[in-house]
């Protein structure tokens, strides 16, 4: 499910936004080196950094979410040394909103004990 606690992989290089399910699937497997059917979310962006595509497998088929910013650009997309960087679902939400997602603190997990 989109924005769940599952793994999210952000590509570190811009792609041609004309790619659809098959093209993005090939990138996820061959460039990002991830299992396409894992349920992970794969985030891709264009050179101008005003469009995102997210590919993910949901139960019995692939889904693509696409967002185009009417004004501005997505922040800090070219990061890392490899072909992708793992980000949290929480950071992905910030990225999609067009805010400085790297500055979003990762929420800590709380644990309780019964006294």
C-alpha cells in the first residue's frame, strides 16, 4: 500500500518520464537491483525535477502514481553514491508535497511495558 511502512527506494538519477510500467520495472530490477514484486515503492523523477513517478506492486498488478508540480521543483533528489537510496515512507510523503524532505525527522518508535 502506498505510503505504508514498507521500503521506499528513490532513484539517484533522472529518467525519461515517458517510461511506463515495463520501462520503470526494468529500471527497478536492473538499475536499482530490487525485486519488482516485493511490494516496495520505487520513486523516479525527471531532469527538471518537477515530476515524480512511483511504481509499486499491489496484490495482483502494478500501480503508478505520478505527480507534476505546477510551480517549483522537488527538493534534493540527486543524492547518494549508488543507483538508489532508501528513504522512509514518512520522508516520501514530504517529498511528494514538495517540501524539504531530508529535514523531516524520522519518528521514533515507542515501546511500553505494563507495570
